[in-house]
C-alpha cells in the first residue's frame, strides 16, 4: 500500500464530523478497524480540508500532499475551491480521488476517478507513486 512508499507518512480522517482514522505515527494494521465507517449523506469537504491544513503544515517532510477521497460533490463548492487555491499557493499538493463521482476533476488540478471503492488501494498506490516520481 501507500505506506510502503519510502518517505511517505500517512494520516487519514473522515467527515461529516472529522473522525481521525489514522494519525501520521500510527501503523495502518493497528487502526484498520477505524476505517469501517458508514456514509452519512453529506459532504462537508471544506471542513475536512480545514482540519487537515494545520496537521500538514506542522509536518517536517519536504513535500506535503493532501489527498481528498470522496464519493460526492462538496456541500460548499466555493469554500473547497478557495481552500484548494490557498493550500496550493502555500506549497501543499492536492490530489482528488473520486469514487463514482467526478467532482474532483473540477475541484483539483490532479485527480482520478475510480468506479468502486475496491479499486482504491491500488489507485492510491499508483497515484502517489507516480506523483512522487514526477518531482524526484
């Protein structure tokens, strides 16, 4: 998976209420049970991005990426577009992954759309590995 990429540190959270799924220093196997979540019908993507920003800013790694994985369009498009522009200007790379929804293509410069959540592990690994190679 993504955690096998050298130098890649991963944290994960879910919304509508920000639920920490994995902190940067936790092992994925130790917290895998947290990923069994039910969708709630809302997509407050901006809220999740606002939560992630200070966490990413505090990291010491040279490259900083925010990967937004969603199965819906954001509740507030303008907020997400403004946050994406601000984070990109501050040096945070943003990658959108849409699950059976192509809103990420409009919101983020780098994005992919997959048809089913089962495709997510391989798609994430390939996407991030490719992104790391482009700059390296």
